C-alpha cells in the first residue's frame, strides 16, 4: 500500500509548510493571494477551520466507527466566518493551531488500518466518504492554497 503511505506523507506536509510561515512579517500575512481574494492569513484560517470541521464531523467518526455528521453547508459563509473569527488572533497562535490540528488528524490517520482506506461510509447527507478520497481531496486543496501563498510571497 505504497499509495497510502504517499497520501499520508503529502497530507502531513501541510503542517510543516504552515510552520515554515511562522516568521512571516505582518505585511506579507496581509497580502492578498490575488486581486479581490483572501489575504495569506485568511487562507491559513480557512484551512484550519476546515480541518477542524472535517475532524469533528467525518474523520474522527470514521475512525471511531460512529455515524458521520458531515453535512453540506454554505462554503462561502463558512469561509467568511473562519476569516472573521481568526483575524484578531496572533499570527504565531494561528500558525501553531493550524499545524497542530493537521498533526492531530495525521496522527489519527496513521493509526487507521490501510486496508480500510477505501471503505466508504455515508455522511449526514447520504454522500459517500472514504479516508482515501478525503486525503486526496485535501492534498489537492492544500496544494492549491500553497501555490497561491507561494506565488504572492515570491511576487509572481
């Protein structure tokens, strides 16, 4: 199951990347990733809050063998709330919490049996959810936002 190991390593990489941003000056934290888009700190807040949401409503229940409570919601409202809730936080706290939350999930995912990664459960809306699909989706999501951050910080 080399594929599973690769997925876990890629998923875990987000925490290291976020930690690498710890000393980012405030002026860079507040740079928009594109015209009319979120600031770098808002992207980090967005990622942290989605990790919390998926941990509580999908990943932990899947690991514990309890019903998934993940349900569709208004993504724009969720993201706006994440941004507003995290705006007043100290950068170092936001970074620490974001990385620690991802580490918490990654540690639990490592304990999940590899033979179960493709097992599908249904979320609260009846949609399929598997550990493998979750990891693949978030790896893609992480890469998308990492590219945005790196582009704005490199001045491209």
